[in-house]
C-alpha cells in the first residue's frame, strides 16, 4: 500500500467530495504531502480527531452563521473574534452559543468602559455617551418655546 494518495482516492475513502477534502486541507485538518497528495494514515488519523472534536460537548452547539444571527455579526466577524480569543471555538466552525454570547458581551463591556478612548485621545465613535452627557441631555429643554 502506498503512503500517499490523491484527492479523489481519499475523498472516496472518507465518503466526502474532493472539494470538501480541499476545504479540510485549507482549514488545517488534513495535511498535504505534495501538490494534491495526502498521507493516507496521517489524514485518516487527523480526520478522526476532527470528528471527535466536533462531538465535544456543547450546551447549545451552533455554527458561525447561527452565532452571527444572535449577535448581529457577519460570519467573517465571528471568525475574526474567534481567532482573537473573544469567542471560544469547540472545533473549526463550531461554537457553543451560550459561551459565544458571554465571550462577546465580556469583550463589549471591556471595549465600552467609561473613559476607553480611540485614536488621538478621542472617544471612539461607536462608544455610548458618558453618564455626564446623558444627564446633561436630560436637563436640556426639548423645545425653545417653553418659557
């Protein structure tokens, strides 16, 4: 038995499409030995580990699209936040909904703390107004006709 196989052979062995094999290689699940060649034993072991990670316990398992819908973010933003450790990842593309929401809310709280500044010492435009600004707005009359 040869050590390396092409994408068509490994896709048949794993009952996946050749495109899915290429996606798994791009995600780092499968490792290529050369242009389009895969080490058969190593690839099978890596794929089994990948499947075991997908079976890892999650209170409410979801994918990036589902989590993005709950948080009002795009799939790309979810992956960016996961890459930077804001949202915990169970396996590539798989998240726990509750842990993702908690992680994102903790990140937002940290970013929007009172006095958190953007560039050049200004408050970033996405930050909420300060308590003093809210109190000031509440004191101001709504119309100038009130005398």
